[in-house]
């Protein structure tokens, strides 16, 4: 199960900016001129490929956000509401397989069904949250797609 949750860490909780693009000061993002970030900003890998495209309003992430793998394929798509993750977030492996679909409520708490797949497209976990708390029936499958663990909350 720990291994599955590490999949979430691949992109779902990553936020990195190149220093020349934006600077984070006390929870706000500032542009090169010191003004609060507004509009669309892109960050780049050292190769020059786009790493992420963010939308900002008054120095906060706000709106659609897209992360990319270095090979140019989409890594993750989701939405921020003034710095808070909301709604559905989807993650893909570098070969284009969906590896995660998660949901957040309007307050940024885990909410709804969270599903995780491995790089081969095999479903590995299904979890449910309500307002940040575990609920419902949680299931874990092995690399062969066989159910190996089930727990109710």
C-alpha cells in the first residue's frame, strides 16, 4: 500500500518553479518585477521542454494547471482555487497510461473516489474519502490484477 501511495507523490503533490520565472514569498507567487503573479506562467526543464503551465490570480495558483513529463507528454492536470487543489486531478505515466484519478472538495480536502493504476494500466487501488476522512470500501490489487486487500471504513 505504501508503494501505491508513492505513485501519488510522482506528480500530485509536486510544485516547482524556475527561479527566474516566479518567486514564492510568504505563500504568494511574485513575478520578476515583484508584482503578484497574474495570468499564465510556464516552467521549463533544463532541456527547454515545458515542465508546467500554471494560471495565477493575485499571486495564487488559480485555474487550470498542467504538468508535463520531460518527453512532452502530459503528466498531470487539475485545477486550483486560490492556491487550493479542487475537483478532479488526473495523472499519467511518461508512456501515457493513466496512473491516478483523485478528487478534492472546494476546501481542498480529499473527497470522493481515488483510483490508482500502475504503469501497465493495472488498477492497484481504489479508495474513498469524504471531507478528508477515509470512508467506504478500500481495495488493493496486486500486479496481476488480483484483489489482495479490502477494508471498510
